[in-house]
DNA sequence: CACCATTTGTTCGTATGTATG
DNA sequence: GCATACATACGAACAAATGGT
């Protein structure tokens, strides 16, 4: 899991794309838990808000659902 | 234009609601320019990112369109 | 019940990049 | 070049919800 800060594609979109592919490939199937924000921060080196933004992209696409205090899950 | 930090409704949703009503009431009609982020920051006392978040809500609702370097306009 | 760890939610202040006129 | 306006990102702090001890 790696994002390129020098890319023309902003990091939050790169991360969204990474997660999207993991979902569409079936690596993360329906109902599966998406890695936590904290974990994704550590894995990618991105800030919390940036990770959240990536997740919000997936939420707006209907790919995942988020529940406060619980986690993020593949729809 | 006023947001209440003690409200259960987060400021970014309060601002989104304020702008939504100004659009739906016709005070801001189609094609009209939405006040700039800087202006809304000064008017509401909110931070830049918070104002942007409110606008993103309206964008996701299709009420406004944003053009970088130009401005935000009622759809 | 209280307490705590985990996880998501919101906001702030700041900095820098990009686009338009 | 400059001013304005939006775009992205960082780091920090605290709130709220959940689940387990």
C-alpha cells in the first residue's frame, strides 16, 4: 500500500483507488471490515484527515458503510 | 449568518443548511455566485476546512458547482 | 455500574499547490 | 506578476459511539 506525493493524482484519491480495487477484486468482500483509519495512516503515512477523505469517497460511491465507534465495512 | 458551536448539529451542517435555504428560497438563484470561502469564514467564524466541508455537502446534493480559481455557483 | 481501549466524527490552524482573470 | 478563489495536506485536539473488562 503506497501513495506517491509527487503524482498528479492526490494521495486521497490514490488511497481510495487502492481500497476500491481491493473491494472490487474480492479481496475485501461484502461485510468485510475495512482497515481502520489508524491502520491506514500507518500503512500509507498519510494524515488522519486524508485517510478519512479517501474513505468518504468510497462512502459516496456506496462501496462501504461507516459506523462510528465500530468500523468501516464493505457494503 | 450564525452557527452555534454548542448545537448538536455540527457547524458544517449548520452552514450547509443556511446556504441550502438561501438557494431554495431563491435568494441565491441559479447561476448566482455563492459567497467565497474566505467571506464565509469571516461571516461565520469557522475555519477554512469547515466552510469547505459545508460546500461539499451542497456539491454532493447537486445544489452548487465549484470551479477552481473561479468560484462556487448555484447549479 | 464504572472504566478503558478502539474507532469514527468534527474542528482548528497552518502551509502549500493550482487555476483564473 | 499579482490578487483572488478553490484544492490538498499536515498535525493536533477533543467529542461521540462501541465493545469489552
